[in-house]
C-alpha cells in the first residue's frame, strides 16, 4: 500500500468481515455436502443405541432440515465474519512487522498462520467427533483442554516465527522456525490430557470421514478468507492511490 495514503482501519475491518462472510458461506456449502450426511448417519446410530437401551429420544427443538438448510449457513457465515474481523485486526497490528512489501503475501501469511495454529494443531490433538460420540460429564474438561491447545497452537506459530528470525540464511530460517514450532507443540501435546471417548462399536470409517470433512471445512474457510481478504486489500490500495493521481491528471488537462 502507499506510504502516504493508507486505508483506514474501519475499511480494513469491513474488508475482513466481508471476506469472512464469503469464506463462511463457501465453507458452509462444503460442510453441507461433505459433513452433514455423516452427521445424519451418526445421529441415526445414536437413536438406535437409545432405542436398544429402552430410551426414547427427546423432542427436537429445531428440526434437522432447519439445522442443515438454515442453521449451518448462518453459523458458518457468522463464524466466518468473526474470524475475518480477527484477521483484519491482526493484519492492522502486525502489518509493519511482517517482512514483506506485498499485502497479498501478508494476508495469505496471516491466514496460513491462523489455519496452522487455530485449526491444525488442535485437530491433531483433539480431533472433532460426531454427535454420537462424547460423554456429557466430561464436556468441561474437553472444552478447557481444547481452548488450551488452541492458545498453545498460536504460541507455537509465534515461537516458530521468532526462531526463524534469529537466522540469516534461508535454509537456517526454515529449520529454526520448524524446530521452534515443533518444540512448543510437542510440549503442549505431552502436558495436555489425552481424551478418547470413541466407543469401540462406533464405525471407524464414519468417524474419520466426519473428521476429514470437519478439517476440510476449516481449510476451505481459511483458504478462501486469505484469498478474499488479499483481493479486497489490493482493491482498497488501488482506491487509495487513485485520489493522489487525480490532481495530476486535472493539471495536465488544464495545460
């Protein structure tokens, strides 16, 4: 962006939220086709197990059709907007510290860091489970553990960046960055408790298809978010540069 005319934070924030909305809706579309069929199958298994134990399923407050066709895009859209706002704030605070002159690389780098720290690191330690899996009595422990690994995932990304910047040669930067990241992740994985509540009778294929669909949804969201935010930033930069060129064009026309 131009050093003398830069988009205001308000415009950058709007760009991030808009990019997040686009990413959230596309991620929701992916989740609808890749994840919802697995959720339906898992719910059916849960209902069959309840009937086998003489239990009757509770009355649905919201129907599955409403959850899939209204709740899912609404949830992913709102989540995308929130993440997009977070990315815009991170970009505003960290832009000067990013060692690149390209707004596109800056946006994609931050989105990639978010995907790695917020999604990949927690996923490998605590992969998501479908509705039929999980003990309600451990929900507090699972929530706290997940939040802890999420925070440590961001710390690991930060540690990798700091370690990389201590080196001058490219291959040494890559090695130091990877080592710093892996050290924090390894310590986090060892300290945090292992939680495995998947029943032995639950279909393994269904479980991993659900987990891969969940991961794919996040990959789509963060990838589209980075690309859309980079595109909107470039558009803002172009608009900010145009007013500076306008007086020169008018003076040339008058001459």
